[in-house]
């Protein structure tokens, strides 16, 4: 205490941080307070308001105090009064306080979104205190808001102790986890009800969550026809829900399977996830990528050149040169840049008098090779463009998303490599001018395949045992 005491009397600001125990400071904090006694002289003096005390041995009149404390109940009322009174007597108006009821929630990973929001507010309060010596009204108000409404909190907290109706029967962990999820439900904003059924293989238990317009109903009997059914061991599901296991990876490794409407799974993330948003709201909307920018230079080359061998090349060059302008609104990928480079080289070769059928056929081959090349890279070509619909760059860590896109990119590559044969034939036929237009069928067919496959393949994969 000798060392601590010296630091104490030297400090400009003392930060007190402790949990609330029996409506007061915990015994160890109390022991520390007791041993601050040498800070006072033994003399007894009377104050003007009729109270008494000991004069200070050191001049600590400018020393300020910050009290940060959590407690287990959901309110400060009939809870913190003793601590506040003690601090008022010890430090007068030289202290500010952050009192956070429902403190146990800070260790629940599923609630990270809300708790980190609160902690960000605590950080802001700290900055304000250093700059202005007080917390602003807005910050104070936010710090006073409960983490969750008392009813939700009580439901979540009490489920940890809930016993079944039969004497001694303790409800299983899956029951508690799903009921806690139901308590935290954020409505999906749609008219229809979505019923998610869970079958826990290790417990042999089935439960349902019915996601309605305003609330989520937990069911352990009287089941409804389900939208999607998730078969999993409780161990796996508990690990996913507390963040120890990545849900996408677990699906990829067939640790759980999904039957019914696979797309209903997105509601798990949307309606129950309390995880922190990774995006920084201050940065505004991030720019998206567009596959059109990748295809545009090629499409210009393929259509304009056969249509007008004299001027087509200039049209292709102008369109290609315009591509960087799009970077103002769209994010360009390395493949967009490579496309520009390839089409410029092909156009220049056209101008130098190279054979048109050779160049056009070569361009289709090059385009197909780009797709095939990308499938050997960490991020296959189509993944760059479709990731925006699957949570942005985070999708690159989703193994099932990457596998789906690797297959899609291979198909696009194969279609364009094979198309070289008929392009070569068309370019030598009477209809060579229509080569570009005829081949518009390729991206159309590949696009339809992509739309179909990207929906169906993950669902098919998720059904497999
Ligand atoms: C012995 C003991 C007494 C407690 N007394 C209270 C109390 O009076 N009021 C309250 O709201 N929470 C009370 N709690 C709950 C704690 O304040 C709460 O769990 C807090 O988040 C614990 O913080 P910690 O995890 O940093 O120890 C008590 C906990 C313990 C262990």
C-alpha cells in the first residue's frame, strides 16, 4: 500500500473500477479505501453543515475521480445509492460516474454489437472528460440507457437457471440457447412467417423458432411446417453461436446440414446476430465492383470490329478508354485493368493490319483464359463481382462461396475457350459481321447458369451429410 499510496496522492485523476457487491464496494476495494486513512490528519473538525471530519494531510483539492462500475441487476435504483453516497462524502463534487447495470452481458459474445456500442460510448465519455472535465449531456444519456430492456434482460438471464416443470428436470442447453435467441429477436420486416426447425442430433431434440412480424416464438411441441430445417449437434451450434466456430466453415465441413429453403438461413444472421458490424459507418457506402466493367471493353471489341472493320476499332478504343472514368463510382478490379490492356493491344494490332478473324478468335480465347487463370488464384474471377451481394470482402473467407465461384469461373472460361471454334468459323463465313451479336448468347447463357448455380449449389451442398 506504501507504493500505491504515493501514487494516489500524486495523481491528478483516480479511476475507480469495481463491480457492485451487496449494494456497496467489494471488500478488496473497501480495504484499499480504508488504507487511505494516512491521507487525513487525526484532528476532528466540524463542518458548517453540522457534519464532522478529519482535515486532509495533503492538498488534494484539485484531484478528480471517475467511478466506473458494473452490476448484475438491471437498474441502479435501490442498488448504487450507498456507493454514490460514499463517494459524495469522500470526494464532494469532484467525481463523475459511469454505472452500468446488466454488466454480465459484456461477456456474452453474441451480444457484442450492443456491448461494443456501449463501450464505444464509454471511450467517448473518457475523451470528453479529458477535454472538458465533464461528460456531455448526450453521452451521459446514452450511458444511462440499459444494454437491453429489463424484460428482455430478465428473460435471457433467468433462462440460465430455468428448470423444467418436472421436479429436478433441467432444460438442455439447446432449449436455453434458442429461447435466448428468441428473446433477442430483431424482426425481419417481412409479411410472411419463417419457421426454422432445429434438430439436435446429440440431444435427440427438435425445437422451432417461428420468426414473425413482431416477435419470435419458441416451440418445443405443436410444430409447424418448417421453412428450413437445421440438423446439428448442440456442441457445434453452441460453438457457432458464441463465435468459437465460423458458421460458414462449419457448413463447408458438413458439421451441420440444412434441408428445405436454404436461403432462409440468412434470417439467422439478420434477426439474431448481435455481432459487431465490421464496416465503419463514418466512411459512407463503400464502392462496389461491377462485372459489366470487366466485360465492356471485350463486348465493344467483339461487336464493333466485325460490324465495321474500318471504324470499329476506334469505337472499341473509345469505350475502353472510358473505363477508368467509371472508377469514380465503381471499384475496379485487377481483371478490369487487364481487360483494358488486352483490348488496347488487340485494337492496336488491328490497326497495324493483323488478320481480323485471327484477332477476334484470339480475343475470345484470351477472355476464356483469363477466367481459367483466375480459378488457380486465391480469388476466382466471378467472386470479385458477386462478393458485394454476400457481405463484401468478408465473403472471400467463406469457403463455400469460394468453391461455388471457382466452379462458376471454370464454366465461363470453358464456354469462351470452346466458343473460339465457332467464332473462327463465323469469321470465315458470309455472316462474319454478326459474330459479336451471335456471341452475345455466350454471356447470356453463362449469366443464367451463374444465377441458377450460385443459388442451388450452396443449398445442395448444405443438404449433404
Ligand atoms: C458477492 C456478490 C454480490 C453482488 N451484489 C450485487 C448487488 O448488490 N447488486 C447488483 O446489481 N449486482 C450484484 N452482484 C453482481 C455483480 O455486480 C455483477 O456480476 C458484476 O458484473 C460482476 O463484475 P465482474 O464480472 O467484473 O466481477 C454481486 C455479485 C457478487 C459476486
